[in-house]
């Protein structure tokens, strides 16, 4: 009877050790700590450039495409910069 109990304890310990090893493998293995904590979540480089993530507008003067938050808005038109906003839309 004590032999059966011994084997049950051995199996339980083995299961606990296997679970701990699996947790450690999934938690610690991927990227190095320095690269993992360099950027906050959602602010990774390249996320801004991914297609469809940001609304693009066209400069009314030169026609270049740029993100809405970088555009200069003047008299209902979007421009790539102050110079083109002063020149006005190209006819
Ligand atoms: Zn322009």
C-alpha cells in the first residue's frame, strides 16, 4: 500500500514539475527583455505604417498622400505643409 502511495506522489511531483517547465518556456523564451520593453503596447514601430490603420488625405496643391494628423487643413482643403496651404489648391 505504501508503495502505491509512493508512486502516486512521484507522479504528482512529475506533473507539477512538467507544468512549471511549460509555464517557464512559454513565458520567458521569446524576445529579449530589452527589445520587449522598449516600446509600450500599441506604440511599436511599423504599426503606424501598416496599411489601413490610418486615414490618408491628399495634398490639394501637389497631390501627395499623407496621414490625416500630419496634414495642414486650410479653407476646407488638406495640404502636405504650410507652404502648399499658402499657395492654395492647384487648379
Ligand atoms: Zn503639397
